[in-house]
C-alpha cells in the first residue's frame, strides 16, 4: 500500500484543516469585537499629545492641565546638543564655573518643592519674594530645588517683558543679573507661573 493510500494521512490533513478553519474564525471574531477602530490606542496617544500641546500653549493653566504639573516633570522642550556644538558649549561653562566664586550680591533662593502649587499662599516661591536693592547691585538666583526653574522679568498675566531672562536654572544652578536702573521689576517662573517675585531698585 502506498503512503497516499494510507487512511491515517487523510485523517492528519483533516485535523489540520479544522485547526486552520478555527484560527480564521477566531480572527474574524476578534475583528468583529474590535470593529473599525483598529488603531484605538494610536488615537488615544494622539489625543493625549494634542491635549498636552494645548496645555503647554496656555502655560498649563487650563482646565485639566494640572495633571502634567508634578515634581520632576519637565514641561518644556530641552534643546538637543549636537556633536558640533558640544565643544563650544563646554567652554562657556568652564568660564562661568571659574567666575562663580568671585560673584557677590543679593541672593534670592528658589526653595525645594516649589514646582508644586502651594508656595504662593505663603509668598515663598522665591526667598525673599520682594527684594529691595540699590542701583548697581547684582541679584543671584540660586536654585536649591531638584526641578529646573526660571527667573523671567514680567508677569504671568502679561508674559515676559524682555528685561532679563535666566533661561532654565537647573537644580543647584544659579543666575545673575545686575540692576543698573531704578524701578520695580516683577518676575516669575514661566514653567511654574504661580512662582512670582519682585525686585525693587532704589
């Protein structure tokens, strides 16, 4: 008897066809269950990204945007450093580190934990929040928080006024600015707009 005439081979082929048919039926049931929205997870991610961008445009003050404001969250875009700019960026940092010990002036501390709302209730987001100095004095903002902060002249309501801007002051970092003109200079943190302070130059 040849192998093709052996009835056991027909039985094996028959069971294989049953398994293939069952697999196709299972795939069909999954398709019916999911429906036309096969990319549901992708749509969810797009919606979340669009919501984050909307909150970012409004300084995270809109309804529901507080979900992004958490200690340690980076709510701003960090510029990527290329290989060409690495050497150039290293030189100014070394010069700044060498100059830091010689700097003297009034120190404004950025306390730990002010990246979360609450410090504005006691007016201690910057310490001191209201600083009075004489013309020609240098103010040094010192960030003792683990999160990055800014000291940008202006107000959260009107935005930056362009007089001074620290850029991101990383944890343990400092920013200095010499006030040569008299006047009242409000400032705030662009990333955490409840953080406000004032420098009055007499």
